[in-house]
C-alpha cells in the first residue's frame, strides 16, 4: 500500500489553511492511486486535538497520528511515503527539515487541479483557495509513545476549548477585525469595495503587531512580505493578494493564503459564505 503523509499545523483557529488544502490534494491523489493519506500532527494538545482529528477526517485523511520528537522522520522511514506535504510556513518547513527525501519544493495550490500536476517527494503547500473536500468521516487518532515530549507554543495553554469543531472553523467569541493593507494610489472604486466588505485600512506595522483578525494584503507581483509579519499573534491571519501576475516569493511563508487574480474578482469571491466564515 502506498502512503502520503500530510503535516498538520495547529493554530488557535483550528487547522492551518495550507494543511487543509494539502489534505485535499493528498485525498485526490490517494483516491486516484490507491494510497493511504496519513495526517501527522506534532505533540499532544489534549482537548484541542479533537478539532485537528475532525478537520483531518473532513478534508480527506484516512489516519491521524500525533507524534513525538522526530516522529515524522520515523513515519517516513517506516511507511516510505510517495509524497510528504506540509504547509509552506516556518513550522511546516521545520517539520520536514530532517527528511532524507528532500529538498522541499514550494507548490502554490490555486486550483483543485493545479497546473504543476502531482506533488513532489516533499512539497510545501501554499493555500490559494479553500479546502474542497467536506467529508463525513470520523477518525480515531493514534499517539506515539513520546508525544508529550514535543514543546508546544504558549498559546496552546491559553486558547479557549473547544476550538472550531470542523478543524478549520474559527472559534466565534466576538467579531474579529478585518483590515487591509494596500499600495498608495489605490483605485477609489476598489477602496469602496473593501469598505463594503467590512475591511478597514491599516498599516503594515499594525498588522505585524496584531493578535487576531484577518488582513487582506494587496501587493502586486510577488512581494516580498516584510519579515515583521512573523511576529504577529498566532490568531492573526494574512491573505496575500498578489494580483493576476503573482509569482512565487519565499516570503509567502508569512501568509496564510495567497489568492491569485485581479483584485475586484478576488474581493467578489471573498464575499461568499465560506470565505466569510474563514475570515471572520
């Protein structure tokens, strides 16, 4: 039996968007080729785990394993997966750093059937859309023996329980902030659309220190995004909108989504109920 491993990055809002999209990619490939999709998450976060397990089943995993230090490497050695998928984030990159099957290749998933075809031996997934699988699957998690030895980020002790039961749905405590950052001279009509969407103008400095909410970052081309975004709170999300000519930049690891296309069209898409739920 062939195997595909997908690294799940947890956040205070549930599963990281790129992990959810990576699961969908793996599910499609697994169904086509008869491969088992194994979701791997670092550490035991106690009650928070159920959101990850629910999200993993919802988006296409067959198995969920919570692993200890070096657990992903051990699974890779035992299962010999044909593909390993991880979010193109600092945590995701660190998770696959010790795998001998690299190097990691960044892959932007901006369509269900991306133009680049199948994943690589190790792929860093950039979410350019919402996950498309919403399966009614209930999974039982497996735990490695040393799972409690993984150091977990401080927010794990602070986030209310439970997080969103769907794995990618945010916990609704109150109405979070929705803001945008845009270049000077932004088209007035586009400003009106952003205001109608409920997004307030902001500065890069404010986003770098934000602790929650979502920011639409309008940046034509590739970027790069400022390194300071790495210091924002774990419940603060960035949606990079590089326009119709966006090309990959390594700084995209600082964004949660990178949405292709002209800004008016992207804003129209974001008004849909699923995107509204994801962003607010």
